[in-house]
C-alpha cells in the first residue's frame, strides 16, 4: 500500500518564477492537508482540501499561494512569483474518509523548495 | 487558544540511556487528539502515536512509551535504552473537533543519541 507521494522532492526556482508542488494521497484517503516547515521550525498548517473543495485555507498566505485537489489527479500547491522567504519544506498529509474525526494524518516525504 | 509547547529544544544522551521528551498542550476543547511524529535526518515525518482526550491510558510500544496526563495537560514521550537510530527531531501535535482537524505542532525537540 503506497504511502503519500510528493513530487518533486527538491525544487529550485529563481525569484519571480512559479512553483508547483504535487501530492498524491494514500489510497482510500480523500482528505489532504498542506503544511510548511521553515528552517529550524515546526510545521505550520496551510490548507485543508477534500476532492474538488477547499475546506479550510486559514493558514494560507492571502497572495501568491493557491491549492487545488481535482476530481482526478493529485493535489497541487501553487506558489506564484516566488520570493526568498518561500524557501521551506512543504509537506502534504492525507487522512481516511470514513474515520475522519481526529483521524491520523500520514505525511509524504516533503518537497524542499529553494528560491535563489 | 490552541497551543503545543515543547520546551526542550535539544537533548543529547549517550546510547542506552533513557530519555523523556516533554509536551505540554493548551486547548479549550474537551475532545481533542494528540500525536507524536518523528523526523529523522532524511526529513520525512513518521507517525508514532495518536491519543484521544478521553483515553488517558498510558501506552507502551517496544522501547517507546507515552504518559498522557490531562491534569497537567501533558503528553510526554519516553525512549528506553536509546539507540543511535533514535536521533531525530520529535514533534508533538494537537488537533480538536471543529478545527478541520488541522494539526498544531510544537517546535520540536532535537534528540541526539551518541554512541
């Protein structure tokens, strides 16, 4: 049973470019969460999605960041016009549908974004 | 407000020593869930344990044990007979009902186990 998959594992962008991070949840999981980990810090919640719906984006920066989880395909976290402060590790996590209440979130390996 | 505090930034022990990682949480909710995750040097996050607020039984899994005490809002993690492979950053996390079940993480404790 494959775990949560994220790609790319490492991404280098120059200031002003766009970054697209992809996440495929575990099989049978329809809840996806994105978190950001700045260097030497804990993880901070960004957004929670179910298929085709954003449920909670309270942790998402208001500008340049967007997320989607289409009916088919992976969840995408998109950062437009990246700045150096966006350099971080971005983790995706998924949880099971039927037992969602407080269910365990399983994390992917993360995408390390470096902005030059 | 919901909050998780891991006051120990870094702990260094010699192999085979026992070590306890502290976690103190704050929440207004009566139904909540606590977690521990391990982040080894390779960077991924590994789930270790999940505990419900209505289940205060302590848990043991091999060399790992967890002590949940609602009276002190603590959920401490003990590694017995530590090994070099236990070297990692350990995160305590909290979620609660009506929160979209997003996780609130502590700042982590870096554990270094020396041979």
